[in-house]
C-alpha cells in the first residue's frame, strides 16, 4: 500500500515555513512517501484543497518568505463537526499522517487530531516564540532582525528630533519578541504583558534620561499591552515631552528568512519526518539547549512557556 504523508501550514505565517515545507517533502520522498500538500491551512483540508508535491515542486522556495501552501485561521477546527470533517478528509486522502507547521493554534489542532487516532507531527513555527518545549521557533530570528533593523532607522529620526518613540512590536499575548527586540536595538524600556508598568515611574525615568543628555529614548511596546497610541498619549501628558508612535505591523512576518531560520526549519522538518517514519509520532519538534529536540504534543500544550525577566534587568542596566 502506498505511503502518503500530508504537510500543512496553519495559523499565522512565519518566515522559514517554505524552508520547512521543502525539507518535509524531500525527506518524505527519500523515505518512500508520496507527499500531499494541504492548501490554505485546515480550511483547505475541510474544503479538499490539496496538491501533490515532488522534489522539484519545492525547488527555489528555501529563500522565500510566507508559505507556498498558503495559510489561514480555521475556527471550524475548534468544533466537533469541523474535527470530524478533518478526520474524514484525512482518511479519504489515505494519509498515513500529517506534518503540521505552525504556532500554538496548530499545536492545539495537532493535539486534538492525535487524540482521535491521527498520527501527526508538529513543527514549531511562529514569530512569537511562545511555544513551550522549544527555545526558539522557526521565523523568530528573522522577525527579530526585521524589527531591530526598523528600530535602528527610527532611532535616526528620534535622535534628529530629540523625541521619545513608542514602537509597537507583534505579540498579542506574550512579550518574548518585544523583550529581545528591545535588548538588541538598545531600547531604553520594554513594555510586555508579563510585567507590570508603573507609568508615573516610567515618565520620571524618561525625564531623567533627557536631563542626562539622551537625545533619543525608545520604548519597545508589545501589542498585547493595549493601544500603543493611547500609551504614547499618556506618556506625552506625564512627561511634557514630544512622543511619536510607530507600529511595525506585518513587516515582521514577511521577508527573506535569515540563515538561522532556514537552518532551524530544515533541521526541524528533517527530524519530524524521520521520527514519524520510525513510529515516534504525536511529537512537537523544536530546539532545546542547542540541539533539535522532540516532546509529546500533549506535554507541550499543557504547559506555558515562562517569560524570563532577566532580559528586562539587562536592558535596564545597559540603557543608562
């Protein structure tokens, strides 16, 4: 009987997803599988949108952002009806299993499918880097570099006009990206959901910075903390200083994946298919202490990644 393995990208896109698709397909073929690409995330699975993938059909995509399979959210997968439709589609396609590339929503879908008897593997891909069980996710490094480059440019105008800038970074629930962006870009402050912010204390420190001769002060602000515009307005009122707000938005998702992102994507995908072939399924593939690793999906979804406030302390020391 022909062995058929499906690959799907779901949820938010992340740089490096194409590199992961490429590696999944080529490793799958090397191990004797026919490869099926599901289009537009789980909605495509429910709507029977798929394509046969060959070694040649994934040529030239390792250096491109986004995902050649396209992606999207699929609320229907959170319902019993949707899940049953997904199971039916997988069986009709005669898939041996499914490789899922994505973030926390993809992990939840993988966990639900595995409980219903579908063999799956999850590959951690998200610019948020908020998945338990991996030190880093595919796309994180590229998004980090994109945001830092943007803030470097904002710093030029902030210095020229002697202004405070609030720069909004993606991260609806967590501040992992914002914290690292803040440190790498030399920001004076970071505002993240995990840490409480005393606006009056912050305003005092901003004014003290001006007295010390600082020509620019930049605050990295995680979108999960509310309205960056409202925050900037409050800071301006409390300090009496000129404040500008810049939301980086979706540029953080796009662009050519950095070398590290491509390397992680290739290694994660290779291990995912290799472990699947060996019968060790229902695992999340990531990286731990520098080594590509795997943990059960059920464990990954039952835990929350801990925010390390050491980055905040380092930033405070260095941003004098």
